[in-house]
C-alpha cells in the first residue's frame, strides 16, 4: 500500500500549497485525482515520489519509508518529459538506470530502437514521454504517479499510450494515481476518482 498521512508543503515560508492531505492507494488500483490548475497537484506528485522532501506528515510504501538513495518503488511520470532525462546521456543509458525495458513494451509504446542512441533534445515531447513511461514501468515499480502525462499527445497517441500503460500496470499489479483536470479521461482510465479537496483531513 502507498499511504500518505497528513501531508503538507510550503514554498519559501508562504501559504501552504496543500495541508493535511491523506491518500491510500492499493496495489493494482487505478485512482484519479482531479483539481483545477494551481491547486498543488504537481507538487503533491513530486512529494509522493520523493522528488521533493516531506515537510509535514508521512509517506510509507508497504509500511516502510520511501527510500531516498536507492530505486524508489513510487515512480513519477510528469507532463514535462524533458525534465526526466539527463541531457548529456543518450536515452538508452537513461532507460537502463532502472532496468532494461522489454523490447515488447518498447514496441507497444511505439518506441523506435534508433531513439535509444539519441539525446533528449533530438526527440519530440511526445516521443520522450513514451520513453519516460517505459522507464517508469520497471519490474521493481510498485506505484506510479501519472501527472497529466498525455497532454502533449494527439488523440490516437493518447489512446495507444493509455492502453499499454493500463495493460502493463494490471499485469504487474502496480497501483496508479492519475492526476488530471480532465474528468472524461479519468472516467475512462480509472476505477475511482477523488477531488483533491476530499483528501483533506
């Protein structure tokens, strides 16, 4: 289980971005989180994955703290994939950081093998996002936080990516929190959807 209790986060001593947030996500569960822009969704996603420190409250994965120096079982796929890759590394090296994705998964995501020998700036945002998804789906991943991950894709590509992602998380028993401001998307891909305000204690 991914469990966050009474989370709070403040930037530079200002008004809290969010305060007393509580989340429980079970393995294999796909839950949607909807909130308007500027409500702290992306900050929350980064805190859950350990990209930002926990300032208040606690996060546990299967009753243990989120690891800081080893592979994190909570993986973030964000809306800006160019931020997910080292610009000095070819993409194949970045993918191999967690584990080498199966060729079948790469093919299902529409990833072309020559892309792995290129640098991030040589691909489009949509192409990079497919690689970010492949990297997040490592065998040791227990939970995925998907933050507006298909906003830059056309409708056909969105459908392809979500089909592969949902199929893979089901096969691997991965829990997924899908963050979006699009209720129609959440209705299609999630078992349940919550409003961010409902997470407040």
